C-alpha cells in the first residue's frame, strides 16, 4: 500500500490511515484503488471486528486530489464516468462492511473526505475538526455518496444548505447538525475512539452485523418489511453459540466472550 496504512490489533481492531499528509490526505487514484482493496479484504476477515478510519498528519482528508495526474494515480486515464463508478465502488464497499466502522476525524474533512467519514457507522471528531461539502466551490456537485447520506443524516433542507453554500463548519456545528456522534478534545480523540473500538470488537459480531444491516435498510423499508427482516435476523442469532454464551455469562455474572459463531 502506497497511500494508506493498515494496522491490526490482537483484539480485532483494524485501523486504516489515509497517508498522504503532504496533501492533507487528498485522495488520488491510487488511494481509491487501495481503499477498495482494503475494504474488501476486511469484509472477508472474521478476525477483524471493527474498522477505524482516520488520517495522518493532523488531517482526516481534504477530498479528492484534483491536481493534474492525481485522478488516475499514474494509471491509464479513464473516462470520467468510469472513474466515478470506481469511487462509487469504494463507497459501497465501506457501506457493505459487516463490521461496525468508526471515523476518527481530526483537522479537515471536506468533499469526498467528509462523505467517507459520514459513510462510517459512527463519527468521532476532535474539537479542531472542520467539515465541508466543498464541491460547489470547485464547480462540482456532491459525490462519494453525499446525495444519499446527507438527507438521511440532517434532513433535506439542511443537506441542501450544506451542499449549496459549501461552507466550512466546525466540529461543534457538525455535532449540532447531527453529522457526528461525539466531539472531544484533540488530546482525548485517540483514547475515546480506542475505547469505542474495543467495546465494539468485544461485541457479538453476527448480531452487530445484522443490526447494522437492519438500520441501514430501515429507511427504505415498510414497517412490515422491517419486522420481517428483524424476525429473520433474530432467528439466525438464536442459532448461534454467541447467544448461548451471553445467557451463560449473565447467569454466571461475568462478561460474555463472543466468538462470532
């Protein structure tokens, strides 16, 4: 990997760090390709219990790198629509991960970088973080899933405000809008996210994966469809050893040791 770093702990926490600090981790063609490969690998690794996505050098991500030659990342130039479909593949791969995902955001998160963060299941920002749907300032429309994510996170009218004016908002404003889960002092960001990641990594993998899918699908499901999907999920859960372990642990007054089976 040239543009990202992937690190794993023995507790099942995998961290992807966007690693182009000289460009505030702007995403070039190579980074899109490497993110896709990494997300697909993580999806197939049962030992990876939770993903933390972050950036190097005091920034999360300054968006797509639009400097000449950066879009293709040294590869043969593609039709623009084909390249945007590659971006879509990355967004879908992140969305489809069965594992819970946490965006750990310090510094700037703008454009496609902001929408990668918003595409995670949980977003924790430091007090110095800044967000922007900066596309309009570049003569562009929203991408990287922003047109789908923003209305679901903040409502249609607030989403249009963010996209039309492309203003940079503070972490506290993002929290007020409902874009992030928590805002913490910069010096506490690593510890806070580490605690959340550890708690998720020790949770029941099958049940968490199904809860994630149910919540993601719930916005477009009827109540009847949602209830049917919940019933099917619980039927799977009750057939796992993790449920038996949870019941035993409760009776023995100890924490359960979930194995994801």
